[in-house]
C-alpha cells in the first residue's frame, strides 16, 4: 500500500514519496567529494545541548526532560538564526534565553556565554573518527556547518582529520537552510554538484536545501535522545539514502573495499 499524507497540512493531502531504503547502495564511483554537516552528524550535539541546559536549569532550581530541552532548542534556534546574521555564539546565547522562557528560568549573561562556549567540548560520536578516516582514503571531504570559525577549530581537533574544505556560517554570513554554504563549497572545491554527496542529520537544515540544489544526499538518522526530530525542526525532505550512523555510511559507500 502506498503511503499517503492524509490529514497532513504540510503535504496538502498529496501522496508522500516512498521512504529511502536504508539498505540502498549509492555507487561510490559517482562521487569525488563528501560534504558533511558537523553538529548532530559527526558531533553529539544533543548530549552537549542537554548537559549545558540542565546545568543552567539546576542553578535556577528547575529541571527538564531531555525531550523538553531538545524541543525547546529546536523551536528557538532556527528562529534566532532567521532574524539576521549573528555569530553562532550569539545565536546560542539568545537561544538559551528563548528556551529558558519555556523551561522556567532566566539565564545570566555568564551562563549564556558558557553555554555558547561549550560547543568546543561537545564530543564526536564514537564511530565518527574511524569512519571519516576510512572515507577520507577514498573521497575528498568537506564541512558545511552552522558555526563560528573558532568553535569549529576546537571541534576539528577532536575529529582528528584534515578536511579538504571547511565552510562555516561565519564565512558566508548566513545559516542553513540558506544555500550559501553549498554554493561556497562548490566554488572552493571546483567539484560539480553531480560529483558531490551531502551527508547530514538534519532534514530541515541540510537534506532539504542540498536536495533542492540537485545534490545526492544521505540522512544520518541517529536515534534522538528526545525522540521525534530532536533539536531540529521537522521537514518532509526525502534523502536518497538513510543510514543509522557514520559506520553505516562507510559501509554504504565502501562495503568490503
């Protein structure tokens, strides 16, 4: 039976495209460049967000579930990013203020600064570094991330790999799902979009804009600690393939090679 979107206002009741087959293989010979979102895809940003917000909650005598924290973050962050360009440290500070109004606390300036700075301490997923090394032996690797240069510089040390190109929000003056990251990556790398594959966790920030530009995409669909879409808004974007983690991506593209 074909899936439908009956009663779903996002699709106007039109039939949904088929879901990606998690076992589908993409021919690695089609691609020269793999581009990655960083936070949520390579780095466990949900743990970082939850731990940072829980610390602030505790200092104000409040508590919140993982799901409530991630929903409040997802509802707030993209709104702040959409107002005008600010460096990501400021985005995170204002996001904390917004989610505090939902969770029942008013953060201090020092707490906002500490929450923003905590990005440098967010850990890579356990499978990330090995998978990047395996993939880097076969493909050129790039980063397209909604972050500041200095924050990614600290994260890059944790990832322990040399990316061929890194494009940040600070460099292009905008945040995904705007398309400037992808356009800048194409300019710097000189690699046609037909030869590039974009890999990301967020359907909203990454899969939707990359697919609209004609890129092949893979959704890294890690199970959210908070359920549903975790710390990102929902989206009906459909990737070309789906994997559960970075190890799954390496298997999808490299197999037994």
